[in-house]
C-alpha cells in the first residue's frame, strides 16, 4: 500500500508516511504498510489503449465534456478510466477533469509510442523519467525549445516510486503472461517527447532526437505530466513501442500493424501496477 502527501488544503490526504520532496512541481508517493485505498486516474488516447482495463472494471460511467469516464474498483483501488482522445489539448482537458472533478490521487497514462533510440525495438516498454513538448517553440522570446513561457522547466519528472512500480510490474508480467509478453524484450526508463504530430518523417525524428534525446515520441504524455505536476498529483507515462517513428519503413503502416498488441502490453503492466500499489 502507498501513502500520498499533497497540498494540505485537499481533504483527501492519505496516511502520511514520509515528507514528500516536491521536485520540478512534482510530488512523491511512498510505499507504506497499510493506509487507505487510492483513487487512480488512468488515461488512454484511443479505445484499444484502455480496452483491457475497461473489461475488468466493474462500476458506472458518467459523461463530462463529451467524454465518458468509467468509475469502478480494481485490486482494492478506486479507478477512474477515460479514453480521452489524441493530442495534448485532449490530454490536458482529461487530466484536469480527473484531478478537479474525480479527485484522483495519482495518474497513469498508458498507450503506444514511436521509438527514437537505437536500443529500443517494437514492443519494448518505455517508462518515463521525464517528458517534454517537442513542438513548443518560444525561442523568439528567449526561451529554449520545449519550454512553455513562464514555466520553471521544459521537463516534467515522473514520480520515482511509480517508476519503480512500473519496472517491477514489467518483470512480473514477463513471468506471468509469457504469451502476451513474448515480443516485449525489455522495459527502459527514459525521456518521452510529446507533440501534436504523428512523427512519421525521418528528418523530424532526427531533429527531435538531436534536441531532446527521448526514447520515444507520442502525442499526449507531456501535457498530462504538466497538468498533473502543477496540481501536485503524482504521475507516470507508459509507452509500448508500436513503430520507429519513420526511421525505416512507414510509421503509419507499422502503427496500424503493431499498435493493438503494443496497447495490450502497456495495459497489462498498468493492471499489474494496481496489484502492487
């Protein structure tokens, strides 16, 4: 079980274990023996990214902002699940609703992404250390690329304990779901870069790599991360690689072929994380 320390103005503070260290607008969750169950927000951009979790979630649904939020219990935790749509605006919108309306204690973003590192293959897992918006450009005002003006940093760090849990969950999934995980060779921690573009061009891919050195690219994670961080809510971004973001063959063809399996692998790890929380 884990504890969370958040803004003391919030009424849903869980049992305190240690004092949290808030780095880069983040906040830590801590493993703890005992304490209250958690309310976890889970976001996927498209239906195949949330389907496996939704199948196991028993509960009710409610519509907000033209989106359906599913509430229920999984592994003794209250879950709020949403298929929020593609892109950073949709991701930020859903994240704020999960925080403000549903009062979630932590956020998990699951889905597929395009690999941007030589040691990353299709179906490998990327666990975020931090995220950045690769398409933000306010350099005309003296800001480095990726930095949103008036923000302290371009990079939003994931919760360390959620990262550790994700790595443990990956190892357990490899043991327990041999068939489903047979094509997933490794889980690697590193940076995830987000932008409102499906990266399918090798020149754009290399530009993003040169500027930000991410392990993968996708279209929602950094928006979820920033929204969670400024609200002092712990988060983690998980991506299973579905394509190589245009390095060799068509990224769209690869995505169409591999994204369903990649989405399932990522969802399996989320479900295993819920057992460990």
